[in-house]
C-alpha cells in the first residue's frame, strides 16, 4: 500500500449525513449538533462531495480551497480533527435531491445514519426561491415567473450566469419527497434513516433534538441551546446585490470574480468597508420579504397535494392535515 493510500485508509468517512432539504432547519440542526461534545462536524457546511453531478460546473469557478474539498483527500481531511470517540457528520442539503448521493454514500459508508428534513411544499419553495435570489443563483425575483421558466431551463435556456447547477432552478423537481426518500431507503435500512418534519423542529426544538441524539446514539443529557438562524432578506436591487457579491468573491478568490468586481474591490477605500457603511448598504439593497402571494400559495398547494398525500402514506403520518391540505380541493 502506498503512503497516500495508507493515509487515506486511516481517515474516516462521516458516521452520519444531514442530507436536506434546504430552508428546512438544516443549518440550525448542523450548528446545534456540532456543539455536542460527542459529535464532530467541520466548519465547512455543504461539501457536496457525494453529488458530483451537482458540482461539476461549480468546480471551474471554485476557489482552490473549495476545489480541494471536492477531492477524496480534501474531503476526508475535513474530519481529521475528530477524536476516535466522536461521531463524525456532515451536512449537504443537495444530497436529498441528488440522484447519485444515496448510493455513493452507501458505498463509502454502509453503516451511515441519514437525516432528512421536509417542509410543506409551498412555503418551502417560497423560502428556497428567496435564498436562490439572495445567492445570485436566480435572477427572477417573482416566484411565479421563476417557476414558469422551468420548461425553458430544462432545455438549457434562460439560465442565469451565477447558476452553476441549472437543475437547482427546476423548483417543482425539489418537491419529489417520496422519490427522494426511496433512494435512501433502497440502500439503507429503515433504522438508518430519520425523516424529520420542519413543523416539529420549529414547534418543539428540544424534543426533536433529543430524538436526533437518540438516533445518533450520543448522550442526550447535555443542555441544548436552541439556535435561530437569520431569515433570508429579499433583494431590493439585483444590480447592486450582484456587484456586492462579486466584490466579496474578488476578495476571497480574484480569479473567480468578474473584471468590474475586481476593479471595484481594488478601488474601494477602507472607509467604505466599515460596519456603518455595510449597514447602510444593506438597507439600500435588501428588504424584508413581502407577504406571500396567497393566490400562488394556493395554486402550489393544489399542485402538490398528490405528493403530500403520497408522503403521508409513505411515512405513515397525516401530513395532509398537519399542512392544511385537507381543506384544499
């Protein structure tokens, strides 16, 4: 065995994976679990290693550090600081919608524990869309119009420059909960897969966390500090938001930023990087999200009611009533 192979064999794949969905409490779960003394989770959330079909285009613009994480050595190095007594985990929300992640994880770590979190479809898509706009992945700020672009985007058209994974913009494809869970149940035993419901996580955070710790077989007695992650702001000005994002990229990875962003970063005086200026900038560029378009929300719930019914049957839990779909024709 070569020195490199010997080194790799001594490293550890994660013992558990938080596989998604996004905007369903995965970040809060990740942060609370990594505070547990018997659990090790790296600073790098979303390594995406087991879903290569979702990061192939991302690799070209990734920083050298991000590119390293996409290699086996770089990925396993994320967990090198874990002690032998700790449970090791990672969180990548794209693993749930990935068509290959379940089988790849099972091949690398057959004994892995899997945690998925699901949310009522309409509220999930609204929050997810806001996040994509904020992340410069989506340029259409209206959710209805963004979803109307799905057919064109399946043909490779109307893809924003910032979208390295065009499939992310196929919103309706994310709400294939039963299909996504079946991929994991096909390669892991039922005892290895924990499906959480976002409503439970929000309404009784402590009880849900105790359930997770029991699932991971770690001590459930340490006090649990509930974490409230920041709510996504709506983007008021896309051009200014894209410019600010480009400047941030230029500071971290000049090669991955555009010429305008590099120029602005180079010319920006220190005074304009102060906390006061950043606070004023945020007020100009961002705003609290508008109230949901209730007509659109109703349309989405009608559209996804069959999925909610199927999920209820699959999990043996009445999500139709919990999510208010029993009142929808």
